[in-house]
């Protein structure tokens, strides 16, 4: 197909966009009307996951089409924050750079452009492979959409007469700390939360929670407020403040949606929003907003963090559909390859499988389950199957989490009722799925180490290392002092 395609592609890459806080995924707040409108024209994947959370591991799996157990990136620091070296099979260029997601657009004959600070923020320069142009505003991931959208509109104005371009547009606004402009009035502060699941009793439990990003330490390890981001509180003292934090998150989603609307409005006004325009909307991960007593962080391998949106509008497909079944972000690389007719080198190993038939013909391309890994804040491996998520915790990131957790997400979407003791047969089923998956991944790995265990051997998750004693000092003399003994017992040998 190379050379035959006449197409314009917008790839909206939104940081920390929790799927169930969007209208097209059932949210009743009007956070995402623009993205919802694209979903009505396109296809919305209802159970799409980031298999490696959070930011850096997720985008590594997205770009490489490989799970972190193969590409090596499962954390935010140490050995597992870098792609594994290819070794003696490496040629003049490495295989991920030659075959990665954005390189497929370039191979397809597109002028590829990225508006993102991600590569610099994580020293992940492989992310830029395949882009002809990269625009970095220098915010290191702390910029807001008003710094990005004008650059996008300027580029479009200068290239509006041209075809065959792909714009990767990265918005950070739903990411903690929540940072909409200082003069912006929150769109939701007067609007009630219908899903008011955090009751007085639940919040009392949250005030006793041990671990980072709790109600007492929204800032991770303390209750400080960053003067650059005064909207985000350092701690939560009551349910009104819980609501205000969720309002802030939702307004970050809304602000992102409004900026996407500016880009689409420009295209419509200039007669560029037609049948030859493709749109992809997705995220790197979601966010916990009270689940497990964690606020404003993406530090678990659980449903709110790992379930992400995927909306695709593509020429030649029937729009307005929702796709069921389990998919994850390693599947996007082979899908784009099939849609564009590009080729991946014979010796390149990717883990995903194309869902182009689901887009174009409504065929079921789903997987029976999705395995999820988080090693930046905790060390967890989970499996999403049927209505359930089964979570194994190897290192709880100084949260006092059970080693095994099982939740029925249909009955318990906020993961409050751990069924592990009541349903051991389902725990056994989930554990076997994870074991079988790890075995299959290791059989096809060029390395003999699961990088999850590299994180453990290097002292635990990056965001926890060196924090335990300091955190225990914070707990001393408070109503949570009981946690010191439990932390010492559970994390003996760490820190």
C-alpha cells in the first residue's frame, strides 16, 4: 500500500487518562464531549489495557510491540528503565528503532511529527525513532496543553495543503499534579459526583492508610504543596476535599478534551476533516482516585490504572461501534502495520497481534485474558479475566497490601472487597494464567531473567527506594504509628 495511501493521521497520546472518566466509557460527567464525538464516528475498545504500567513501561510496550518482560522496561529507574541491549544481532541500527510503532508510519510514506516531552522526561530517546520532526517545549512533562496546541495549529497552518502526515500530540494535563491554568475555573466544582463510593466510613479507613499517595500524603511521601501547582492539595482531610481532588482530575480531562477540540475545529474550518482523516486516541495509563486508599497516582497493576481508552476512526470502517474482549497496547504495532501495508523485519519479535479485522470487519481478535505488570511504584503482576482481576503483590511499595487479591469488577469496580480467601479456585485460576504467561514469555525471550525480579534484586520499586525510614519517622506519634511495626516486618531486607 505504500505510495497509494492518501491520508492524514492524528494520534492523540494522553497521559493518565482513566477510561471510566470518559463519556464514551460510561461516565456521566461531561469530561470528554470531543473525544466522545470521535468515538461515535469510530470504534471504541471497551477492555483495552496498558500491560506495563506506568508511563515509561507503557510507552515502551506501545512502541516496541513487546511486553516489558521481553524489552526489559518495567520500571522508572535502575536497570529496568532502559531497553535491553540487542547484543550481537544488532546491525547498524537496532531492531526496535527499525520496526517500532512510529517507524511504521514513516515506512508508510508519512511525514511523521511529534509534539511531546516524553523522550526527554524519561531519557527514552528510542521513543523519537520514526519521527521526521520533534517539538519539545522543554517542560519535562510538566507543561500544559496551552503550550502544545498552538504549536500543533501552527504546524497545520503551514502544512494544510499537504497530505500523508501523522501528528503525534501528547497532552499531560490529567497527570498528577493536576495543573490546569491558574486562572481557569474548575468545570466541575459545582457538580455532584454520582458515583459517590467513598463514604465517611471508607474515608476514615483511608485516613489510616499506610503508604505513599494516601489521603495524608497526596504528594507521595508528605503533605507538601508544590508552589508551581497550588491547585493540587498535599493532603485530604474530609469528603469535600476528596471531591475537589476528583474535580481537579476531571477538569484536567476536560481541558485536554477542549484542546483536542481546537485541533479538530481547525481541520473542520479548513475542510481537512474528511474521509481521509484518521484519528487515534489513547493513553499510557489511568489513575487511582481512592482505590486501595491511593489518591492521584498510577502506582498499581489494577483496573483503574491499567484499563485505558482506545478510540480509532479510520477510513473504510463502520463507525459507532464498541469492541468487546481483551486487547492491550502491544497490539497496536501489528495493527498499524496491517492497515498501512508496511513490513516488519523477519527476525523482529513482537508480542502483539493485529486487531485490524475487528476495525474493518467486526471480527473478534481478542485475547482470553490480559496480564498486567507494575514495577515502578510496587512490584505486582495481575491478570484480567472474565469479570475479575487477580493481583499478586511481590513488593507493595510500602503499602500494607495482601500478597493475593481478587476482585469482581462487575460487582465491585473500585476494588473494595478482596475475594481471595472466599474464592481460592479463582485465585488458582488467575495464578495459573500468570504462570503460563510468564513461562511462554520466557521461552521466547533472549534473556534468562524476568525484569520484575531485577527490580526486586535492585532494592525494590524506584519510587520507594530509600524512603522507608523517612516515612516511618513521619508515622511516629500519629494515629498510624501502628504501621511502623508492620512495615518493618513486611519489608525486612529492603531500604
